[in-house]
């Protein structure tokens, strides 16, 4: 009963913020509420500043002097903590429209988005008992990617209006979301790798990874496989990919560039290490 009341209170706060800040995107409102630990007053105050800054960029009501003052203050706080990254936004809000049962699972061989940073760190999660769900981490990364895009667009508009400090504020926000996106994707990659793979095995399963993550995992495994004669790299058949499969061609290109001998098999590659 207590949990139900808490979720209902969060939903009511969110809906009130939607009505109060109609000019801001729902993603921004949800993120700011989550960032402020669902404290309505703190979230509303931050959204008021966001609204004033955005109106100034669009040439509306806010004055340049007020925007400059706000931007100088906000820029100092943008790079700070933005809330617990190990608690997915969708899970915390627990809104009916974003329930886990309606979330679509990403295809195994989904290619990376063009704006994704090429280098994606794959870190160790240790035990997986309390790790967030893979889909939640990918959803968290997608949210940061969207907010990053919005921030950089606003920075570009501010630069066009000669609002230097406002442009700097939004640029810093964009870079902050970039780091959060990379962190969430890195944790998702580590999670799926640990679930599907055993370092003592002759198999490396790349399902659930983006191309850059798959290549990073392959490189690490090849460097550590000093006692193995052969490594089976499971790339899948690309049945879930839109268009042509992406991971297998990328892996083949990498192996050729490093002069590895390998044999193509259905859904996998047999790499000869000795």
C-alpha cells in the first residue's frame, strides 16, 4: 500500500510538472524530477531556470541579463552528480506507459547510432545479483542521447544569438549527457557479456552488443586467450538486424586486419589462435 501511494504521488508530481512546463520536453521534465530525487520544489525551481534560459534562446520573454546570471550559476552545477545512475529512470517513475512489460527488447545485432562515441568502455560489474536490467541500461543511454542532442541544439541556437554564456551552459549539459550515455552503454555491454560468457570457455558470444562494443570485447578476449588453440566467436545470423548484419562483417574485417586465420560457420566464426 505504501509503495502504491508513493508511485501515485510521483505520478501526480510529474503530471503537474507537465502542465506547468508545457514548453519543455517530457524527457527533460522526467529527467530533472529524477535528478532531484522526486522533490517537486527542487525540480520545479530547476525547470523554471531551464524554461527561462530556453525562452531567451528562442528570443521570447526572458531578458539577456537574467539569462546570463542564470547561465553562470547553472554552468557550475552541470558537471556534478545527476542522480543515481544505477537506478533506471523508467523503473523509478513506474508509470503505466513505461512499464517493463511494454518495453521492446533491442535486437541482438543492433548497429550503433551515428552519434555514438566510437570508444565505449566495457567495465566489470562484478556480481550480477543487484545489477540493473540490460534493457533499462540501454533505455537510460537512449534518454541521455536524446537529452544530449537537445542540449547541443540549444547551444547552437544560443551561439547564433550571440549568447555566449547560455551556449556554454547548454554545451556543458550536452557533454555531461554524453558521459552518462557512455557509462550506461558500457555497463549494459559488461552485463550482457558476463551473462553470456565464461572466460575459460572456447566461445565468445557477442549477442546484445553494438558493433564497437563487440570489437572491444573481441580484442580483449584475443589478447587474454594465450592458452587456447581456437576461439569460436558467436556473431549470430543477423536475423534481428534491420537490413544486413553488422557485427559479423565488422569482426571479419578486424580479424583480417590482424592477420588471424579463421573459418566462417553458420552464426559464428572459428578463429585459429595457434
